[in-house]
C-alpha cells in the first residue's frame, strides 16, 4: 500500500491545530457597538433625514415621507460596514434609534445641502425618484451627533401643515 504525502501551503497567520472561531453576526455587532461607543461616549448616534417642503403641496404626505424612508434605508445599507452604522443597527440599539427629520424649501436647497455634505466628507444618500429624475430627500449615514449637527443647524424640523 503506497502512502500519499499531502503538502499544505504555509500560512504564517494561521496556527495548525488551533480551532478558529468564525464570528457570528451578533459578535460583529457587539464589537462594532463597543468600538463606536468608545469613540462616541455620551454622543448620541443619529441619522439626519431631509425632506422637501414644497412637495407637500402636490404630493400626499405619505409619499413625501416614503421618499425619506428610501433615502434612510439606502444610506444605512450603503454604509452597512461602517462602525457607527453597525452600532446604530445592533440588536441592542434597534429599539432606541435616533433620527432627526428636517425640511428644506425645495429642490435647489436640497441639492445645495447635498453638495455641502459632500464637500464636508459627510456620507449621505440623495434620493432621486424615478421616473422623473426628481431629487426628493436625503439621509446621512448614522453619525455621532456632534460630528454632523453643524451641517443642519439652520434647518427646521419637518412638520405637517
């Protein structure tokens, strides 16, 4: 009976005979939450959502709110690996998310805000409704409030009516 020699490639970072545990999603969330909490102690992680006030004159309120929901989900999903986003969406924080919903007068102000955020390095999603190519809303990824609040200090809270 002939014996077969199997040659394994050498990986210096992996130690033979050591069981490597694959992290579960809750472990990843826990680590991200701990990291984000360490860097943002006492600083609430918040997502800003900005809606166009002028759309309420021609669109149902539910449709305008839906635009903000689209932007919010897209901003979170696009930045799903970011430590602040992981902390914001962690199982322990799901029931205590913070969002601030603001308004701008119209499309020009929304586009200007988006440019200001880009220039400031603030990750966000400008929602363009199709068909029609209409900029309707934007949402930031979750950030510690102190990091981004200055970009929104001149905007009003969105109110119906």
